[in-house]
C-alpha cells in the first residue's frame, strides 16, 4: 500500500510470541492456552493465531460459536474451546466444526448430552463452575443436582473443568483464595462422579498468583497482547502494538482562539497547535479530549480540545520545528506510552483500547515468522 495520511497500527507478532514464552516460563507442567476472542483482542485472528501456533500453542479459546467457526476455517487441527457454549439449536454447529463447548448450566449440559446421543459420537465438552463471578457457570445448587443425577452427564465426555477469577490482578484480594478453595471443592465433587479431570482456573493475571492457581491449563489473552497482568507492579510483558498518526497541519496561534468542537480549549498565547489524522473513528477514545498525551520523538505533547472522528489536536508549542513537518509521525501508543497508560488516561482498561481498535488503520504486521519456541 502507498503512503496515506491515515494513522498506522503496527502489530508486533514477535512480541506476541515472546509473551507466550514469558508466560510459559511461569508455568510448570500446566498447558498455556491462548484466548483469542473478539478477533484476538482486536489484533487480527488469523495472523495472531498463526504466530501463536509457531510459538507452540495448540489450544485456543473464543467467546462465541461464530468466532469458533472462523477460527476452525483457518486452523484445521487446533483445539478450539468456546466460552459461551451453545444456545439451544446451536449444538450441531459445534459438532460440525469440532468446537469444544464450555457448558455453563445444567440445561446446556442436557442439550449437549442429547446432541451426543443424536450424533452417536459424543463430543467432548468443558464444564464451567461459578466460584464467584456470578456470570456464567454452574452454581453450588447445580453441582448438588448433578451429583444427585449423574445421568445428566451421560454422553458428555468431559475435557476440562474451568472457572474464572474476579480479582486476580490484585494479588492480595481475599476473593482469590476463596475462589481457589471453591474451585478445588467443586472439582473434587465432580471428580467423585467422573474420576480424573483436567482443571483450569487462571487467566493472564491468575498466572502470576503462583503455582497453586495453575492446575492443568491456564488461559491467557491480554498478557499475550502486551497488557500488564500485574498492574500494581511493572509490566513483565512486551508491548505489542504501536499507533502512529501523522501531522497534517501546524497552526501558530497568536491571537486568542479556541480549539476544536465545543471550543473546549483556549490556547495560551503564543501557541503551536498540530492537527493529526487520528480520531475516535479509529478507536482513539473521545474521552481523551483535553486529557490524553502523545509523543513526538521524545517530546510528550498534550491533546488539546476535543478528539473528533478523524482529527486530534495537540499542543506542540514546546516541540522543535524540525519535528513538526507535515507527515511527521506522532506516537499515540509507542515506546514511551503504553496501551495501559493510554487506557488509564481515558478512564478505561487496556482490554477495551485493544478491542476498540478501528478498522481504518493501515495495519502492519511485523515479526512472528520464526519459531520462537
Ligand atoms: C477473556 C477470558 C479469559 C482471558 O482473560 P485475560 O485476562 O485476557 O487473560 C480467560 N477466561 C475466561 C473465562 C475469559 O472470559
């Protein structure tokens, strides 16, 4: 593609692979599965999954059957698990595309059991138990019923029992050991019916809570993509994305003027305002109006005025003129400003910044060709 004025998103697949190895280094025997829901957290399902496979990853989790089918179309032999499990009527699609459903209720369990009887070769499934999220999964009453009626699980070969931590990014939170204990006792109950089971509790942050949280499989998403899994400390992961906009125009302001929609910023005179081609249409949050910062080379520059759909204005008064040429790249996420910092400035989390990355970016994938395993 030729040069365009539009903003550029660089995705470092080598960094994704390095992050996979870093996480694996924290695990003993436990498997590291990759969570690639929401188009691999906005970074592009196909290139991300290919890079992860080269790094040795064989098991993937997505949220919906549609995502599972999309992944199956590009990966014929990977293990694909689907967090949401089938809605009634969706079971056949799971069977057809060899997707392992996470069964989150007794109804889903019964329907999957019936599907197994229907097709003759019951497909493996996971069971999620709710240990404190109150979102998806079997609660203690459901487990008790399952113990009393083991036939509910007839024709359901169990692949994995899983649960999800609510507060794993806060290592001292009381919920962590509570959920751990609830998970172990739920699994022990199931184990009396089923015998040996594989267990999975930790996502990105949970991996850093220690070995007792790892069980047989961990499920990492955000950390693979550079979001800090230990936000109370420094980030052990490599940054994966860089977002660069280009300067379209620089205005020298020497009479009193406001900047942008709503006239929300008054330039202090004399000022230089650079207009850059990036906006909320690219997923750059409008909440960063008069609040965000970007970097031109090593110079931090504040966003002034409102972020609009296609344009953002920066106060570049302090930046040397040689760095203010038309087309000069500006880092909105880069070596000096992480996804997490941008998210904090916008009052959100890195996950939301990644999954909101717009479709208009000129996307560039770098690295990830090698086998980093
Ligand atoms: C999204 C999700 C994950 C991955 O979480 P990260 O914090 O991104 O590692 C793991 N398990 C479940 C159930 C999820 O919904």
